[in-house]
């Protein structure tokens, strides 16, 4: 079993207070959030799902996972359809408008 896939499914099966976790994540500095094992597992899952290439230009280097909306922050597990794999160049286009 792929370690990243296992970690993602392990995370989604924990019986935790998801609202409490979401609240905690939303209070974090975003740069700290990106360093958490939670985000690393989600990010790995999305990159694998998207075949390790940018969904816009198909580049396979410098990959990031982009939130199409931050309303799902802390609730990514049930909303992976709102996350997309992008290369750094394409990702910056969303944030450097």
C-alpha cells in the first residue's frame, strides 16, 4: 500500500471532532499549516490523484496543491475535489493577480 494513500485514508477514518480540528487549523498561520502532517498527507494524495503533473500545463516539476476555495480549510479530507495539483508557475497566477 502506498504510504501517502494509507496516511490519507488513515486520517479520514479517525474518529475525531472534525469541527474542533477545523477550528484549530483555521487559527493557524497558513505557512505553519502547510508544514503539518495533515496537509502533507492531503497534498501527497492530491498530487498522486493528479498523476504528479500540473492540471493546467502538465509540468511535472515544482508541484503545489491549490485550494480552489479556502472555505474548505480544515475540511480538505471530504473536499478533495476542491483541490488541484499545479506547478509553481501556474499556482502563482492564482495568487499574483
